C-alpha cells in the first residue's frame, strides 16, 4: 500500500492572492521559494515515526535527509525539489533574514492547509 501524501487534500496554491510585500512579490527568489515550498509540502509522505524502520530512524537521527528520503521512497525528482527548496530557503534567509522566510512560509501554509 502506498504511503499517503499530505497534498492529497490541500487546496491549490494561488500565489497571486498571497499578501506578500511588493518587493517580495517581484523577487524571483521569493516566487521560487513559494513554489518549492508548496510542491515539497504536497509531496510530504504522511507517516508515524513509531513505524519507521531502524534505517529510517538512523538516517533521520543522523540528519541525513537525503538518505532518509530515499529510504522513505521519494523519487529523484522529489529529492531534487527538496534540495532546491533548502537552497532557496538558505538564499532567502541570507537576503531577507529568518523572520521574513518564516512569515512567507506561514502565509503559504495558511492558504494550502486543509480546513
């Protein structure tokens, strides 16, 4: 049986209605981050850590997100998306600070979370 994905019940993201600041709305890095945040959130596999294998637990505890992702059955494309998301998040944090990236993620999450 396939592991359910978080995105199955999420409404579509409408980036045009996100209440972003004008400087953020016009920044391609912010737009890319929003798109990657949405895509990686939707791809997230729903699981209970109590059900993880010892190898999954070891990879997670060792902060080896890529090994963990492979063990959980994520595709190469999904892993590449997550890597790009992490890079975009780091770039945004450098450019605008952690508070801004958290605020943008909060806005996206508020729009796509299930009611």
